[in-house]
């Protein structure tokens, strides 16, 4: 993929990223298989696709919760793919994650204050406990809670409040980059809007950069500067969000966007959605050719034999399809 056309330099650049898992004798699950993208500083990339497409694995591999099996990850110009020791520890201060499940990602035996304070202790950011606790209180107020919540345990909070705690923990180290992995999918719709508005405010105030992983395409349209679409471990389309939504090129993207609910009864009566046919094939030892061809209305014999290249079809708009 070409270098960023944004006025801001890329903060994160991912090139040909691969992550494979053993899946039995002589079988390999190719969860992420050659994914490339960049995110400019201060911008949001929405990473979308059906469940099981590999988008969460991309986020976890960037943060090295999974070690990459191939490719390069560059953060602020530095290759971080194989950093170790104190150098990697320092880098983790700048890269944090908000997890999907706001309950499973919080230690039930720690108070909220201890959960948020833990990173400050590990990185030795404050000289004494009083300063750390003051920072914890400040973070709780930033995310819409109060310092009285610091002595409570995660089970005493609602789902939306727990996710606010998770966001406070991620912000504690003053990071430059946040990966939000389905960060709103487990929340009520009204709470989703509050959390997203809060994240957008933090982005403006702190110049944060986001990788927003989700299956909610309507939300991505609202918050993302660029959108990347994944299918079965590979990127199939990437572009400026407004362009990708108004002129989707790949048949998979067209199918996904067609399924987004529209609050217009007249449109729903006259619109014929481009339903995706069939089931998602197994990512274990995938067949040669385009991985979407068995579900694609445009598929030809070439699609079944030859994997399409990820090419620029318009300025800043990329897609992997033989029949564009």
C-alpha cells in the first residue's frame, strides 16, 4: 500500500502482517494472512468484517499479545515487530488497548483504583502512592465517574461503567495510540453513543490515534477517517470512509453495507439488499485463489485459481478483486 496521503505522517504502519495458529496435524489456521495498512497520527481507522475474519487478531498482534509470524509493524517510524526487554516495555506505554468485554478484562480481585494504578506502578511514573491516587481520581473524573468509585470492585458497576474503567486504565499512561476492540458491542445503544462521544473528545484533546475494530458499520461511518474491510484473514478493501461508503468496490463490502439498517421505511420497501450467499469458509488451509469467490456473484474461473492483488482503483482507494 502506498504511503499515507494525509498531511499527518503515519503513526502506525503494518506491512504484510501474518499470524498463524496450529489447528491439528499438518493444519494451519491463517487468522491474519498478509494484512497491510497505515494510520496517520491523530486519525481513526475503522477495521470491519464478519466475526472470525481476523480483525481482533490484527489488534492483538500489533500489541504483541500474539507474536507475529511474518511482516513488519512500525510505530512512529520504528520497527517494533521483535522488540524485547526494556525497549519494548517503554514502547507499550504509548500503545494501549480497550477490550471488548468490560468485565472479563478487569481483575475481579482488584478495586477499580488498583486496576487503574497498576500500570503507573509497573512503569514507575509517580514517586509515591499519594501522587498515583491523585492521578487515578483525575482519570475517573475524565471518563465520567468519581473518585468515590476508586474503592469499589468491578462487579459493583454496570457494563457501561466498567468500560469507562477500562478506558481510564488505557489512558493512565498517556498513550499515543489506542486499539478499541469491539469496545462498544457489549453495551446498550444509548451507552454506546456516550462512550463513542467520549472517545472522540479524548482524541481531539489528546491527539490520540485509534484503531477501531468493530462489526458496526454505521458507527464506523460516524467516527473513522479511513475504513479497512477484512475477509477471512485478508484485507479486501481500504479507503477514505466517505469514499468507501459512497462507492464500495469489492462485492463483499457491497454486501456488508447493504445489510446496514436504514431508518427510512420508503427506502426499505424499495431497496433490494445484496445479500451475502453461503457460509464463511474455514480459514484452515484455505484454497488458492480469491477467498470470497464461493460467495461472490461476480466470480469467474480466474477467481478460483488466482488470488487478486490489492491495487489502487482510485486515489487512496484500494481493493482486491479481479472484476472491478
